[in-house]
């Protein structure tokens, strides 16, 4: 599956990631699945598996979402999930630590 969007340096902040996400949403994409992964202290990635109205499937990589602290990253993640019709797990925004060497992948489910 090819990437619709995969620039790794442009959107590494929450506001930029939300702007790019909303731009793709306005194009009529359907988000099929969302995968959030964290590897070590600062390596985190959110990948949206999406389908365009014409049926073409692809991925959108965003770097500005995060979980587990009181900043904008978790709020941006929650906003993105809600706007794309996904369930926001109640403990998800505080369960995972921003710092530390923990590594995990989280798959979100549709509402």
C-alpha cells in the first residue's frame, strides 16, 4: 500500500498534523484503520490507512500526535479520532508515558 502523504519533518507538531489530517478528510477519504506506535523516548508515528472516494487505498503518516501527558499531542489525537469516527479509549490519553523506553503499537477500532 502506497503513501498518500509521508513527509517526516513537516508535521511533527499537533497543529500541523491536524491541518494535514483535515485537508485529507476534506478530500473525502474514508479512514479504515489507525495505527499509533511508539519506540523509545521520542519516536512515534500515527499511520492512517485510508481509501479515497475513487477506491484507491493508501496511508497517511503523521508525527504530531502523542499520548500520555498533558500537552496538545493527546488532545490532537483525541480530536483526530473523534473527527474520523473512531472510539477514543477512556484511559488511552493518560495510560502511555511520553518518556521512557517503552515500545508499543496501538490499533484503533471504528465506533
